[in-house]
């Protein structure tokens, strides 16, 4: 699957989130589903959860100068240990790399 992905980094996370969701909308009919879980009482969940052709992908979005918090890093680490794909993304291009990894048949990293 060939995808166009801008490598623009945004000044605020909210704008990046909006742009990523807009970019993902047309792809949702191609075996990609995105889910956003908002829980203001629980910390650490990634911003987006994706199912990409049967693979679980976690995406933590950060603005251009954003820094991950320890609980966010721990959540990503735990998901990767369970076989998920994902990480911190500062652009749509970063998100697309994880989607492409899932489309290409991800193998668990030890």
C-alpha cells in the first residue's frame, strides 16, 4: 500500500492529532481502524490505537518540541513487549512508518 505522508511537525499536539485523524480517515476502508480513548483520570494511554490488518499499533503523538512522560514511555514499552507496534510520533510521516510496518507483516522484536 503506497501512502502519502507529510513530514511536517506541528507546534501543538492538538493540531497534530487533528491532522493525523484526517489523514487516516480515507484509509479506514483499507483494513485500518483508528480508536481514540480519552480518560482524564488514567495517565499513560497512548493517543491513538490502531488495528492495521490485524496488527495492534499504539501511537503517542508529540508536538515538535514535545517530550514523553515516564508513564507514557512505560505504556509503550509494555505494549511493545506484548507484540504491538508503535511509538512516539511527531509527524504523519512517523505514524505512516508504523502503519507500513504493520502492513508488511510485523514480527515481534525481542
